[in-house]
C-alpha cells in the first residue's frame, strides 16, 4: 500500500473517530457513535497491517487471538458496577503501551526512522521522553485507581507529612532528567525517567479519595490520550497523533465538567482529593443514629405514596448499579406513568463512580432519553414535585453540601431532593456515602427511608402497585 493511500485511509479513520466522539456526546446518538468508532478502528488496523513496514504477521495474529480472547471473556463477565475499574484498567494498558513503544524506539531507533543508536534526532528524543513520562504516570496512576475502585485497597485518601513537597520535588527532577536525556541520550537517564514517572503516577493518585474518583477516571483518560499522542510523534504516525489528541482533549474537557459539577478545581483534586470510605455503622429499619431518629417505611407504604402522587423524580446512584435495579425501577415507573403520574429521572454529573455511569444503566433498561435530565435542567422542579425517589444516591443529595461549611463536600452542587414534598430514600443502611459524609437528608421530616436491596425494594413496590 502506498504512503498516500495510507495517509488517506488514516484521515478517514480519524474522521470516524471524530464522528464517534460527536455521537457519544448524547444518549440518542451514542449507538451511532460506537459504530463510527468501530469502523474507524477497523480501518486503522487494516491500513497499518497493509503498510510495507509490516514484514511478519504471526506475532500480530497471536497477539490478536490472545487479546481478543481476553476481551471477549471480560465483556461477557463484566458487570456494570465494575465498569469504572475496567476503564481504569484499560487506561493503565494504554500508558504501559506508550512506555513499551518508547523503550523499543530508544533501543532500535533506526527501525522507527528517528536516527541511529547514539544519534537519535533531538526532536524525537523530546517526543519520546514526553510520551514515556505521560505513559508511565498514566500506568501506575490507573493501577492505583483500579485498586481503589475494586476494593483491593481502601478508598480513603492516603496522606502523609511532606507529601506535596515530595510530589513537587519529583516533578522538578523529572523535568531535569528529561533535559539531561535529550542532551546526552544516556540510557541511565531514560530508565531513571521511567522510574520517576512510575513513582509520580502512584503518588499522584494515592491521596485522592473515593468521592473524587469520577474526576480521576476522566483525568486518566486524558493522560492516556496525550501519551498516545506523544508516541504518535515518535512513530511519525498521524493517526496516533490525531486520535491521541482527541482522547486527551475530550478527557480534559470531561474532567473540567466533572470538577464544575463538584464545584472544585482540577488542581484541588490532584493536590488532595476529599473523601474515602466511611466505616459508619449500618442501621436497620426504624433505627436511630445517636439521639436522632429516622422514619422508615415498607414497600406498601412507598407504593401508596407513589400511586397518589402527581409527579415523581427518580434520582439514581451507585446503589442502583450495585443492586442492578434499573430494570425493576423502569417497570415501576411504567406502572406509575400508566396511572397518569409524571415520572422523570435526575442525573447528577458525578453520580456513580465514572462519568455517565447512571445514563448507561438507564439506557440499558430502555428508559426514554427525554425523561432523563441533568442537574441544571431539573433542580428547579423539586419544590413542585410530590415525590423524590432516591435509589442508591447519597453524596449528590446531601444538604450538608449547602449548609455545613466544615463538610468536605461543602460547595458541591447537589440535587435539591429535600425540597420535594416527600422523599423516599432507598438504601441498605444508614452508612455514609463514598465521600464518608453523613447525609442530613435521612433525618428530615419529609423523608421516609426504605431499607433493603434496591432491586428487591423496587420489585416489591411493583407488586404493591399492581
């Protein structure tokens, strides 16, 4: 295949990736976006395999078989609740691949057309060093994020005295080592840079608590894109440069949106994130917490209230994902709509443990897109709503974010569910949310707690409604 034809096909693949991003920006066009992405990747892979530089296919075939088998197995076994950690794991692989490509290019630069051993082009050394650094940071950072989300380590922030000074010192040393590597092309500098970047990625994510994980996921997505972009320059591959830039910039924009939804800054998240898992004791139905009592009810109580409501806003959270309650929830909503109840869904920007987590779950249950609204679109409607049905959401509904200046989530925009006439709160226990902050909403006069598994509770409400 000629270089001009390869360049043309790479351009077509890039356009497909741009269309994929455009499609994925809205639930209505997400399926088409996925199709564009698949088509673009297929064109990119086939074009690469057709280039003259590929002289042997057996290793590629073996890699495709092994990777395809692993991917198929994971896709069949993965649960929606594990999607955030799966995404983090994928980011780590992108970072690791960038490190491996940089190492291969440094070991055999002639094969990559960037000079010869001991005389690699200066611009290629810069590109290699940047791609290596970002890739190594992404790898270890994503591994830590995966471990936190999977529960292999505590979700609490791990902080120690002098942490910020240490991180700043490592960042400065990384810059100095990059300069030394570009100037000398020394193998010692290359591997020292690799070690420092790996350590920096670990130290960067360790102090970030569970409540900031949606931002971390999108931030690592951005890092992986820039790592691919840097390696694209090393390989002189226009497609890698374009797609890496697309992923990097879209991830950065998404991180900004997430931070805006939490009223925080990227710098604030990176330098210390809040939250962590709380070991708050659970409480059963009708239990109190300290000297305060909560009002609890049954599925029959909830069914009676919902059936006599004129409008209901459903607020889904991670608890819904854990219980896989989205299908039972949609069935409940369908019954209510047949009885003339206006049912809508309110999604907080950081609901769940990754951006768009709740949207995907509701789409899986075939909830109409026009019934799913973002915080800014629906928050003003809570005062005129008869029932707010909160299923598994916690931190994003906590009034402490508006009233308690000492709370670590103070200032975060929340869904104003407490302003509804009645709040039905489905939760397993009185334990705090992922941010480790007790929810004042539990003790409000207009709140009724529905203790139990979210899926089972919805199914029981459906039976009571029928």
